[in-house]
C-alpha cells in the first residue's frame, strides 16, 4: 500500500486478439496485451518535490501477456506467456522525500517471462441429464493447468529482494471443476 498526496501518470495499454477461421483441427485465437508506463510522478505531501517512480516496484515501465487458445468441439487448450520488465528495488538513499534514508538502495530486479498452460473439457448440459453420476457430470467444465509450468524461480537480487510481481510459490498445478445448473 502506498500513500501519496498526488499521482500523475502517462502511458498506454493495448490489446489485440484475432480469432482465426475454424479448420478441421479447430479454432485458434492468439491474443496479446501490453502496458507501457512513460511517467509515474508521485508527491508525498502537498508542496514536496515530485519523484518519477517509473521503473521501480511502484510502477513498471513494461508489462505484457500473450496467449494462444485452441478450441475444437468440447475441448480447449491454452498457453500463455507473461512478461514483467526489470525494475529497481526501493530507494532508501537520502532524498528530499526521505531525508533519513539509510543508503541501501536501488538493486535491479531482472525481467521475467513465465509460461502457463491449461487443458479443458466441457461436458454440455443435456435436459434430463440421466441417472446417478451422469446427472452430476451433466453441464460440467473440467480444467487442469499449471501456472509457471517451467517452475522458474522468481528474479532475485543479492540484497535479498525478489520480484514483487512474481509468485514466490513458483509452479502451481490446479484442477478445476465447474457445474452449470
């Protein structure tokens, strides 16, 4: 949580998605989105000096995500790449805003590219639904996937910082079942 008197920012967000025509092997939908932040000007108190917090753990300069979704019949699969640009850790050197800074400052945290995968099956809802287990499976969506499938360590720096934009748990495998009524 950050407490600023004022924040002024410039940049852009962009997203593009394109559903390719269905073929006998299925339908593909590539999607990409990117965020670029040019300035992230902060002021701790009214009348204090403004600081550009871009390229720090307050505001990243670049961040992006690209994915490819495949669908065929009741099956779907996706692969997603998530990118976070490198940035500087907290600055604790003395400054007009932090005159009592200790001098431990600005270690660079490396950029990161993490891959996620998912496979899903949708069992369509059929009126009547059958008996016993068939009735419970009727209208369910089954998914299995992995976040950070390559089990990549989050970026670290020798000062003991790791990227706050990463998940320190690393690979996370999940199974999800949803039921429509």
